[in-house]
C-alpha cells in the first residue's frame, strides 16, 4: 500500500503507465522503466528513495 501511494504521489501519469505495463504482463523492472525511467534509473534507485519515504510515519506526498 505504501509503495502504491509513493509511486502515485511521485507522478500520477507515470503511475498509470507503470500500472498499464504491469497489467500487460511486463516484469516489475520493465514496467518501472516505462513509467518512471527518468526518475528511477534502477530498482536500487527506487528502493533508496522509497525506503526514505516508508520510514517516515506520515501520509505526505513525495517531493519531486
């Protein structure tokens, strides 16, 4: 749930692209690249930014 909230908060349009790619059978990393390629260059980049977001105990939208 937090990952979904994080990704949709980063960029709603990119989240739609990402989710559509997943629904068409793309692997997570491939779908991530299609939706957020300019934001997260790798799963490690996503993980680093998400860990910072997830460790906070609030419902804030991630900053761009």
